[in-house]
C-alpha cells in the first residue's frame, strides 16, 4: 500500500483535468460521479493506508523522481507519511468526500456544474500535495496551488462584481503572507543548504542554539505565511468576504482544509519553532488576539455565513494559541474536531440557504425547527461542539488547549482567562444563531426540505461532531511528549462551566427574552461598539485608508504617464530650439555677416574681461 501513496493526490488531479477538458460534453450525473468518485477513492485509499499505519506505526518516505538539480540543490517529488500526515489526509479526503456528495444536490442546477467539480477536485489534489510533501519546496507548490483554487472557487460566480472582488481580495491578501514565507524558505536554504524537512530539522538542531537570531527570523517569516493562509490578524480580512463562493466551497476550503494549512505548516516545522521561543510566543499572542476579535465580531453579524466565517477565524486562533504554548497535539486535535463541526455548520447553512430562496439574513428566517428537522439537529449538534459543551468533540480539544495554555510560563494565566472569554462569546453567538434561525415565528417559508444527498453528509458529520472527541490521533511520535503536569481541578471546572454559562445567556436573551439588553444595545456606547464590532473592528476601513486609497491615488497620477510627460518635455524643448535656429537660416548674406561680426565682437569682449593668465 505504501508504494501507491502517490495515487491519493493523483486521482483527484486526473479527475479535475478530465472535467476541464470534456466536462461540458458529459451528463450531469457523470460529472457528479466523476467528481465525487475520485475523492471517494482517495478517501478509501487513505483509510487502507491508515489501517496499515495503525498496525505497524511505520513512517513512509517515498521519492518518485528528482524535480530539479541546480548547483547541489535537488528537491524531489517525494512524500512523507506519519501520524500528522495521516490526520490531515483523513480530514481532507473524508470531509472532502462528504462535501462533494452534498455539492451534487446543492449545485445540480448550476450551468457550470462541471467547472465547479473541476476546481474542487484540483483543490483537493493541491491540498494533499501540501500535507504529503517531504520538502518545503513541494509543500510550497501545494500551498500556492490551494491559493489559486481558492481564488477560482471564491469567484466561481464571477458574473457578479462582488464575487470577483472577494476572489481578488483573497488572492492578494494571502500573497502578502506567501511572499514572506518564500523569504523564510530562502533563508533556511541559505543557512542549512536543504529544504528536505527531516534533514533540515536535524541540521537546525546541530547548527543553532535555542533563541538564536536566524531561526527566530526564519520562523517569524513562516508565521507570516501561516497568518495569511489561516486568516489570522492582521491578514484575516479576506475570509469573511470569501463567503461569496458557493456554500460547500466555504465548508471545504474555509472551514475544513485550506485555512488549517498555516496550522499544519507550524506543526510540521515545530522543531524549528522550539529553537525560537520568541516566535512561539508571537504565535500564541496572535492566536488569542484573533480569537477574541473574531468572536466579538461574530456576535454582531446577521449573515449566517459571515457568522460562521468569523467563527472559523476565532477557532483557528485557538489552534494558534495551542501551537504557541507548545500544545502541539491539542492544536492538531482541535483542527480535526473543528473540521467535523464547522463543515457540519457550513453545510447546514447551505441547506437553509438552498431551501429559503437564497436568504442569508438570520433575522429573516425563524421557526425552521419543525420544517427542516435534519438541518435543525445538525445545527444543534454543530453549535454544541463549537461552543465546547461537555461530551461533544469540541469540548475535548478546546479543554486541552485551555488547560495547557494555563501552564505556559509567565503569561499562561492571562492566556487562559482570554481563552475563557473567547469560549463564553463562542457559546453566546453560536446559540444566538440556533435560537434565531430555528425558533420563534416563521419569516421565510422553505420551499422544500433537504434531499438524501444533503441529509447523508449532514448525518455523518453529526455523528463525527458528537464522537470525534473520543478519537485518538496518532501524533505521539511526531511531537515531543508533555511533562504530564495538570493544573488545579478548579481550573478545569471553570473551563467546563464557562461555555454552559454562555449558552444560558444566549437562551435568556434570544429565546425567552428574560435578560433585557435593549437599553445597553441602543445606548450611544452600545451602538458605537456594535457598529465597531460589526465592521470587524474597523480593520478593513483602516487598510482601505492606509493602502487601498493611496494606491488608487498613485495609480491615477501614474495613468497620465509622468515619465512619458518628461520625455515629451525634452522633445518639446528640442523642437522649440530647432525652430528658433531654423528661423535664423534666412538665406540673406548681410544677416549672416552681421551675425558673425556680432559673435566675433562678443568673443573679443569676453576675452578682454578675463583675468591675466587665464588664456
């Protein structure tokens, strides 16, 4: 089985190429079968590989061929398979297959059905290359591949200008981080002479001491790439706008896979980060700050997909927090559980939008509990896991992160308190969504309920969101073992209680109305804060004035081609001088003689006024 690992990314890639070439000539059923089937085969192969790995725990290194060879630099098309790779491949292919199946019903009436699955399969192939790569150059190829596919999928309905704008924004903003990441790779290669991950890690441990300048700079550059791809401060602004794409795209790219690429990058290169404590602290601070900012913003949103988008940003923040405090396994565990319940919530929102005439505003919904029972229970389970209620998948992973954050030296208790505030807000906005959408009076009547191609993925994800916390991920051999210490029991009790309090607050405000917040909400301070949070803390406004408007202003100045204008001025001067000289050529001999005499007199006068000895 290990010798055929290359088939797992190849099959979706071949499916994508086939759909691009002949997709428009195929029946919709054949397109769906090809698109879904290819990812399903990859998922099955991953399952077989996982079964083999769990039996022998054998790491697989497979080199197919040398990509290039220049002056001793010889990166290969080679794959590396360990417990971390297995977790990522399982999420990509497993959740990806369910989303593909959901898409066959959600997108069946779209005229670009084949193009949709071509892009989706290309994305899956690129993401698999990213997580399976044995060297950072091949990883970067997959990294850029998912960026291109994200651009294509976000702007899938390109006929609407807003969608094209969102796609361009996502592409440009993530390029900022990608450029910094490329600089980090160049620095690592310059210093260590290789980009093969395992060789590089060994060389780094022999070359650098903990806290050295070079690994710190290299890790900070890698963090920039991770921040861009995983939508963390300050490069998070692209993700909410990326909800312009089809909802299954949001579920796959912006909940389950692509936005976790930054988390995977840091986890895969964790031994470098262990040499750079400053970089790890930066990762933790970015994570907790992003988590709080996004949670406050989600609390004020009215668009169902934007609520989930900011929720994704917040939850990725918890993963960054875990990586920053050295809770490597907890971070990857939360990555997996988050893929389950967030894909569930996005697909559930897609079912609602699909059945409610493409309505996105939660306050125009309501009363859907009895009309869409499958979707209701999907949201109940998904929101419970998102809020980290006891015994759900999100509870186990988030609890581990908070407990290990508490034990982080110096700033651990502060990180823990901030994490608890984020957990409280998460519980409030997630159940605000449930109570507003599924309870109360019906504002928009659904024209139908979900079909089986939607219901089956939702049901499976419901199960995973409930029991996923009991899974044992095989990463104990990948990351260093924890010291086994445990904080006081009261810390754990508080961590468990806070989400429950958040659900109770949401119940009293949005369901029973017993907790009145109108006076606070409609006060001048409340309105100002609400607008500030709704706008995403004004970060888009700030970027618009710092970067976008100055850029447009400069572009307007440059569109008149000032360089050409300078060249034109020189030409004009030459032409004027030429015309002046030409006018002197009158053809009259007396004028020529008079000019020569005048010139001679001028020369004599100048010579007479020169100081002695100058000639």
